[in-house]
C-alpha cells in the first residue's frame, strides 16, 4: 500500500477506457515489432527476422454494459454498428473471437489504447487485434491456444492487409527476436553489441498497396522480380548469422543492400531514402526501410555510443520521431 495519496498520478489517470468498478473485465495487450529483414519476401515463403518492441504496446479492455455494442479508441468512440473504416479490422477481431468462443455482441464494449503509431510498419494493426482477441476471450474466461490466437489475429489482419504472411501476428506476440518462415517462428539468439535507431518519416504507408504493387511487378516481370525476392530472402539468413556472431558492420552492409533491393521492388519512398542516407551519413553501419514501406519507418544499426548522434541527424533530416533500442528491442 502506498503511504501517501498521490494526487498528481490520479489527475493524469485516463479513466475513459475504464469500466465501472465491480464489473467483470477482460484485458489483453500486445507489443510493436521491428522487421529487420524479409518484409514482403516473407509473403512468398522467404525467411524474415523481427524484434519485439516491448515498450510500444496496444492494450485492450472488454466489458459488458447496456445493450449496444461499443468501441472506444483515440480514433473513434461510439457504437460499433456505425464505426468508420479504420475500426473494420478491430471489429473483425471482436466478431471472430466471439464466434470462436460462442459469445455474443450484446452490450459488449471494447476499448483499445496504445502508443504504436498507425500505418508506420511497426505492427499497430496486428498488436491491436492480438490485444482484442485476448481481452474478449478472457472476459469469457476462455484460454485460447497459440494457434487459435494466431488464426483470429490473421482474420483481422486480412481486413487490414489482404493476404498477410502471419509475420506481424507472431512478432507482436512473441517477446524475443524471431526468424519467421511459412507461418512458424523460431527464436534467434542475438549477440549483437550494437543498437538500432528507428525513425518515422511521418508518411503513412499502406501495406496493402505495397503488397499489391509487389504482386503486380511479379506478374509483369516475373524473372527479375523473383531474383530480387530471392536475394532479399538470402539476406535474412546471412543477417541472422551476423546477429548471432556480433558482426555489426556486416549486418549494416546487408541492411543497406536490402534497402536497395526493396527500392527496386518499388516499396520505398523519397522520405525513406532520405532518412536512410541521413543515418549512414551520420555514421550508422547501415540502414533500410522497415515494414510495408511506401512511407513509415527506417531502421539503422548503430554503435551504442553513436545512437544519440544518429537520432539527432535523423530528426534534422525530417524524422518526426525516433526510438533507440538494444539489439533485442529493449529501449536504450
Ligand atoms: O504491417 P507492416 O507494414 O509491417 O508489413 C508487414 C510485412 C509485410 O511483409 C509487408 C506483409 C506481410 O504480410 O508479411
């Protein structure tokens, strides 16, 4: 018990997402993720590597109150029935979870809040869906298996992304670095003595659009697009060796190479290219876009002592936000 009553923390408490005291509630949460290698090519069965960003999370709370199903978030608060398009994937997560566990919508309120920026390739949609699946199932005292949870998040991700690989669904749930391929993940024992600086261009990138663009270029020019996809897939496994054996320079070179290949695939953006150049200009070992692209974020691998200089250079080059994390995704 605290010995004194802290009025300041009470004043800053956001009560909007809290059900009235005494009600049964279900809670869930999932973290952001950082794709180090393999975005897009993972859709074609190639390996990818991702880190958990555990300090960035989406949290969901579910409870029953009245009769009308409702949704609460920073973007929309009101009846679920009249929610805008941005709530379509969360709505799918709610409905499919209820269907799977035999619950109904009547009187259900689901509130989702978090600090993962939307549409920046950091996994906000998968983390929101994962948090909702847990909150709704726990409200009904149902414990889902890992496979059931994954399948439900994937249904919501189909609304957000079209045909997701499943990388985001697992990388936002598993609290360690992973190698992902064909819907299964294994931990990567990272021993890298360097850190990652992530920078947000502030440009909203549509993952669905980027995935469609890659598919179109594969249809139009199969041989050369497939060669690029193969090269990116090979980089994922070479990068895992660098992560395991502490080779930051080699990892950086592969990141810059991956950025070139992703640009060739058509998923970069001038703002991403500008930040990649700013990071390497400030002494990063290498840098690339991360996630779906067409906007969103870049990631640079940097000597620990150089992280704040690289972050400042990225801000001067136009980044609206930067995050520095250890080689396993913990904030510096
Ligand atoms: O959600 P994003 O923008 O991080 O993209 C997910 C990664 C992709 O490979 C582009 C798509 C997928 O389904 O794996």
